[in-house]
């Protein structure tokens, strides 16, 4: 087995030893109760889904605190709970770098994009990007990048679902895990088809409350065991692991020059990716005013910040009380650290409750991702490109619902392929794609008056293409013991995360494409966008130029 102290950023099941914790019937009962309750909530919320604004933006009816809690629910995904706790348990300090990156990233979102996007757009990121640029090419490009980011993120959530439920039911064969992922995908399709953004938002609010509360209880419990002394906890983690390096930087990313570069690449992806995640950006449209958008982000920062402090205690708690060997031997491997810790602390009941919360986390996030991807296709491609704006809202929503089914099926297939990977690591890839494909164009559109359509095309396609190409040619896909494609080796890019190359390249291509183009965009439309983004005047109007 790979040593837990030298393991890479993601770890599939390394042993055939089966580990089942808890009582499967109890776990299934708690899962069933959660699904039943949330389905009732979604059904009630769906009664008011009468317009496109209701389906895509929840009728802009949520307050800042409500939307901030939903954003936290969207953002605190399976990667946050399962992947980061596992990463800290196995790699110590270096695993906590995920928490730091995810949290610091919110400052970029708050200071640069949240309010301006809410004022400028209508439903999707493409509304902003195409405001003063050519509609058709920009909307197509924005829809493609949105679908790509959502797909990568969905892979992570599906992989987390497979590992979590497999652990709880004692399923350690690939067929059983694939069946679990399929069930999660079908539930996700049902949530989004029925509830739209309003139902999805309420599920995320409930999930955020349960997740943060559950993590808080476990954190207090772990600290109580160690006399509320964090140093005592670290000492126990060192004793169990047999390696003092678990509390120092460099266990994962300080081994070689390549791993140090990988750390920088990861940091860039996490910090810049948040401000360009389509499913997070879409949340800013569910509030009535720009002030509420700002309040949303502030609430989200407090909730997310508290949660990531909990993950530090939970990760070292799992390392001290469970040990890396048991974690890696369980179905789901590194993603099993949090459920195993819950079982160690409170037995089958706490395990069932915490795992139901984690399952809720996955369901809510995949629902948010799916509605974002469906809205992007239906609103940007179908309504504004194919039908050139000549479609009624009901027709657009019907196309969105059909798209939900297609995306759900694709995510099931992709999740089966990614089963066993560390979900925190997979999410970092989604962040890298988002930061490369979307962020440069968003910032240029909002802040650079000379920016034009050619610059947007070069930046979006260049950033997206380079990020995906580098991922395909990296050890993530082939050439390593933990690669997705076993037995193949076509990796020529040495880093696991492409951000250090693809993000600067996308910024450069946006500048170069604009500089080399002779086209200048309409200065009046540019002025209108500037006024609207800063003041919110006319923010409720349709964006059609």
C-alpha cells in the first residue's frame, strides 16, 4: 500500500480489505428521511415557478443572509467536508492549504465581481460578458466554458457520493459504487426538474445549517477528548502517524521542485477560481438588489470561514483517533476520514447523521451545478443564439428541463469514471478551468474599456483549451499509480494542476486578441455597462444588444 505520509493529492482504494462502519439499515433510514423531507420542500417551492426568472433566479426573492447561507451551502461541497478533512488527516498541514485557498478566494469574489455582476447581468455569466460585445460568439463561448466547469465540478461531487455511500453500506466493488452514483444522479435530476432555483436554494440553506452544525459538534467533541488543547491534539496526531512532519509544511508539496510548483499552481486555481465559478456567480441574481448581493458574500465569508476552521480540527482529529492506515483501507479511501471520525466519536447514530449531512451536501451542490449548466444552455445557446431572442419564457424553461436530464446522465457516467479520486483535488481542477476560461474575460469586461470580442474569444477558448489539454497530459489522467486511466502513460505535463500555466496564458491571450483586433465596441454601450455595474440602474431589464 502507498504510504499515507508520501501519498499524492488523490488516493483511490489501495487495498482489498473491506471496512464497513455503522449499521447500513440505520444509514439508509436517515438518508431516506432527508430525501423525503427535502423533496416535500422542493415540491412546495415549485408551486411558484411560473416564469424564467422564477426557475433560474428564484424570482429574486431571497434576502442577503438567506442567499449567503445558500452560497455557503453551494460552496461547502463534498470537497470541503470529505476531501479536505481527508487531506489534512493524511497530509497534515499541506491538506489545510485547500481550506486556506478556498477561503481567501472569497475576498476576490467580494471585492471584484459580486456586486458588479449582480448589477450588470440577468440570469447567467454570459449576460455580463456579452453586454457590450458581440452576442452570438460570446454567448456560445461562455456557455461552453460554463458547461465545462460544471462538468468537472460534478465529477468531484459524484465521486464523493460513491465513496461516502459505499463506506456506509460496505460496498467496495466498482459495480456497487457505480450503482450508488447513478442513484445520486437520478435524485439530482428530480430535484432540479421539480424545484428549479428556488427549491434548490432552500435545500442548500437547510444543508448549510446541518453541515456547519454537525461539523461544530464534532469539532467540540474532538477538542473535548484532548482537553480543549489544540497542541495536545497535534501531539496525538504525531503519535498515531509516527511522523512529526504531519504538522509542518512540505509533507505533500515540499518534496521536490515539481511539487512546489504544483502547490503554487493549486493556490492560483483556488484563489482565482471562486470568482469565476458559474454556479456561485448565478447565486448573485437570486437577490433583489446589489446591497443584498454584498450582504450575501459577507454572510458567506463568515459561515465558510468558521467551517474551514472546523476542518483543521476534524482533519487532525481523524489522524489522531483513526490513523491513516484505517482511512486508506476503507471504501472511499481518503474521503472516508470524516465519516470514520463520526463513527469513532458517536457510534452508528452520529455516523448516520453526519453522513446524511454529507449526502445532503452532495445532492444540493450537484443540483445547483445542474441548474446552472441547464440555464446556460437554454438561456444563452437556445434562446439567444439559436432562436435569436424570439422564444417565450415557457419554451426556454422547457429546454432547460430537458437539458437537466442530459447533463444528469453525463455526470453519472463521468462520476463513475472518477470514482475513488480525492474530491478536494478534483474540485481544484474545476477551479483551475474556471479561473482560466472565465475570470480574465469577466475582469476585462468589467474594468477594461478597450476590451473587445476577439480578446474575449481568445481568452475564453485559449484558457479553456489549455487547461483541459494540460489536465489530459498530466499525471492526473495517466502515468501514475493513482491516475484515472490505469496502465496508460501519455503524461508530458509534470504538474497535477494546470493553473500556473493556463491562468496567465488566458489573461495574456485576452490582451493580445484585443490589441491585434481593429474592432472597437460601441462606446455608448460600454458607458451604459459601466453606469449599471456601479449603480444598479436598469439591472432588472433584459440584456439584449
